[in-house]
């Protein structure tokens, strides 16, 4: 009897350790976010913990969250979209030019911006899948072209005077004191989570990302899946641009660079949380606000604005290393 109980205990202990390790991997970033928030709250209780600052962090960085969520769609199928920040800028410029300068309704300007995002996604997918060019090269090229278009359309000037109705439904109207744009980001995360977890298309994207040749042999049209992912990325990038125009009430043709690095950092860092080894929506949201809390807290402590570049650059490097390590472990277990 003693031998049996000892054998049972020996089997249970490794399982418990594995469960604890898995839980730490899944929720480690969430725990780190809570600790970081608590730390800055203790150090800066009057400023950092004010509701104005908290709602500001949630609302002001929601566009970044949408960009990061857009990135994980092609990343899941193992493609990079380096054009997304420039698509965001061109979408905002199109809305501003058509609405503020040409006097056209938002009902015309917004669909035009969305159409542009779809076209850029289509072109990215075409050149990548038809000519077999690496996505990094193609999207850098299209992103540079799109950036040139934005500069040309805007005359290298910030365009203000966008219809207040856009701002009203982005940052002015609030729910529980938080701008609506935050809830748009959460809604997008919910949609992507459902697609990845509960639809055949989401499963195909994951399969293609793991191995294109294997997916082709399994009867999956890998090129079609990749093309679709890039189209979705372009569309979501244009949505982010429209919302960004709504947060500013204007369009700045030089603002795209501020989104690229932190969005990739959040996407890769998010792949180490919630569902380690996979790009996932909720991990990306957690990663965005982990980075935002770190940047905001450090700046409140009096550090110069250059800390933002240092923090995001360091976070991207660490995130890529961690994501590769976690993915390697997941594949070994599989």
C-alpha cells in the first residue's frame, strides 16, 4: 500500500510542477503588468494613479493596440507587414484631405480610406505570393511608396479641421470614463480571438504559419491564406488610420514611424503570454499596455522622452528572443 501511494505521489508532483510552469508562462506578462502598475502607483500615487492618467493610457494607446492586432494576422501565417504604419498615415491623410480640404462628407472619406487599405493589402499579397518575394522586402517597398503618397497628398503639412463627428465617436464620447476607441480595440481583439480559436480560417492560418509546404501537402491553399491575411492587415491598418485621425482631429504625414516599432514589440511580446508560442489577440493587448505603463511611469519620474525609444527598442529585442524560445519549447512539447 505504501509503495502504491509513494508511486502515485511521484506521478503527481511532476504534473503539478508542469501545471505551475505552464501557468507562469501563460500569465507571466499579466503578473509583470500588475507588478509594474503597482510599483509606479506606490512611487507616484498622486499622478500615476489618477483616473485621468489611467483613462488617458487606455484611450490614447488604443490605436497602437489596433495596429499591433493587425500585425498578428500576417505574422500568424509567417509574413511581415512593414507597410502598416504608412497605411495608417495615408488613411488619416485621405480622410483629412477629402473632408477638411475638399469639403466631402465622412461617409465618402472613410470608405475611400478603407478601400486604400484593401488595395495595399491586395498588392502586398500579389507581389509576395505571385513573384515569391519575401514579405519583408515587398512591404517595405509598398510602405515607402505609400509614405510618399501621403506626403504628396498632404503637401508635407499637417491637415487639421476634420469633422468633429469623427472625434466625437473616437475620443469625446466615453463609456465608464474611457474613450470609445479603447472599446473598439477590445472588440477587434475579441473578433480575432474568435477567428483564431473557433474558425477553419484561423486554423489554416496557424497551420500555414507552422509550415507552408506541409500545409500545401495537406490540401491547404497556402498562398490564398497568406494573401487573405495581408488584405486583412491592410484593412485594419486603414481602420487604425481613420481612428488616429479621429483622436487628433488632424492628419500628420510624418507620424507613422511612432507606431511601427512599438506595434512589433507588442506583437512579439504578446506571443509569450496567454497562448505562449503563438501570436494571439489577448496577449497582444496585455503587451501593449505593459509597454504603455512602463513608458508612462518612467516619463512621470522625470526621464527624458528618449526613454521611449530605448524602452521600445529593448522590449522588441527581448520580445523576439523570448517568443522564439517559447515557440521552440512549444514545438518540442508538440
